[in-house]
């Protein structure tokens, strides 16, 4: 099901106000590569995005103490 052009524009406008994107590059030959991160997210029952955000949040919380 496609969304209308107006809905697409409204979503894009909202996203630009509410979110900031971060580019994450992961080396293919790293021990912590995309496939491993994706598998860990699936094991945790989370989306890849949520898994990464939770990892960042844990690190931020740790530095607050």
C-alpha cells in the first residue's frame, strides 16, 4: 500500500524536525560486523536501530555515574 504524496511530505517534514540521523559504518572484517550486530539484535528481540540505541543509552548512563 503506497502512501499519498501529501502524507509522504508530512512524514518527511516531521522527521526532519524530530530526528537527527547518524551514519554508522562497520568494517566487514571486524569481529563486531554487521551480521553479528544484526544477529545480537535478533537474539535480544529488538530491531537493529533499537539495539544500537540501547547500547548507546547504556554507555551514556554509565558515564553519568
